[in-house]
C-alpha cells in the first residue's frame, strides 16, 4: 500500500528540518522525490500483494514467487507496475498534508499541552545541531502528531488506493474495465458519485491513522538508539530505522490492509453489506481462520527494504542538488 512507509519516512525527515521557508520547500521537494522513488521500487511487490489479497485474483496464485512468475509470463514484466500512476500523482499532496498536519499537531501541543512541549534544553536541541548526544525523545508527542497526520492524508490516500487496486487486479487487456487512472476515477464517480472514490475508507482509516503514529515512534526510537556520541545518524542507520519502522507497522496493521484490498476490488455490483469491514472480517475469519489475514504479507515485508532504501537515498540525493 501507499501508506505509512514511504510517506512516513520522507515526512519524518522533513519534520527534522529548519523552519525557514526555503528549507521547508526543499524538504517537501526532496520528500516528494524520495516518496516517488519508494513507490517505483516497491510497486512490483505491492502488485503481487494486492493480487494475493483480492477475491478477483487470489485463487490464481499459491505464493509470492509463483504470482511473480505467472504475472510476468501471462501479462509481461510491466504488468507489475499496473496502477502506479495513481500513487505517483497522489504522492506530492500526501507529503504536503502529512508535513502540514504533523507541524500543526506539534504547534497545538506546544501551546496547549505543557507536558508534551518540546524541550528547549541544550541537550535536546543538540541532537539536531551537533555537539553531544540528545536526550530521550518525547514518543507520546510523536505518536499523537503522527496519528493526526495519518488521519489528514486519508482525504487523498483512499481514492489513490482505490484506483491503484482496481487497476492492479485487471488481467486480460481485451476485457479490462479501465484504461488508466483517470478513466477509472471518472467511471467510479459516474456510477457511485464522488463518495464512490472513498470505498474502503474505514479499513484504510484503521490501517493508517494509528500506524502513522506508530511508524513515527518506531523510526525515531530506532534512530535515537543508533545515534553516535555527537547525536548524529549515518545514512545506513537511517535506512535501517526506516526498514524497522515499516516492518513493525505493517505487522500491526496488515489485517486491515487485506480487508481494504478486498473491499476496494469487489465487483461494482457487490451488495452494500459486503463492502463493510465487519462483514469481511467475520466472514473470512469464519471460512479461513486468522491466517487468511496474512495473505501477501511476505511480499509486503520484502517490499519494505527496496521502498525505504529508495526513499531515503533519493531524499538525500535531491537535497544535495537543490
């Protein structure tokens, strides 16, 4: 999915930057480029994940490698990148929303919640400016700000995910329903109205809202534990922290991602009750047990490595050129 890993990684790096306007713009540009890199690097495994989750395709495949071979053999290598336009277009506004709402939450806590204010001591400020190792980060503050940002980005994320998933499960080019993301969006709005783009909202909410906060906390905790004596992090330590955060959050949130993919790839004429989280959780647990909610998890966890590596590498590279 698009959610916390590649957006969260870039947004966290953005959150550490200077408050000056030029630095903010540079960080947003670098975060967007990094996010796009993470999307491209992770899309093949994301497509495999969705194919293994969706009721339209899951019975065709027995696992990650067999799915990969079959998709490439039947549809060509580029089929692994189906639906990529949607998250690439949604990346910049999602970065801006996460960045803005994370900053908004931090300002509110500074003003109204004394216990969650940032410490202005020399030891805590030195972690970004150098000199000596900083104090313990305020993880509750990070979690609350991350969760608030995760809620805000749903306005863009849910339509992006819906369109991406619908395109990812299209197989036969001769009978495909949609000719691309714009055609998919237009047909969805014509058939179901604008709210049709938000099918799967609540599953996406429970996948993203708490896990953005969790991602922020795990990333910052891992990074903090890997600081050198001056309070600095090497690029490998940042890559490792991003990978750990991505894997931890996906393990926590994955059942909601499975249900989200099911709801968003149901036939358009599926009964309304089948589009609910409660129905999909109870029905599939009763029929298949808890293991059903791990379908595609291997592909998702493997995907965290190249996606995070590309995000961080391109973020750093872009900052050096702008």
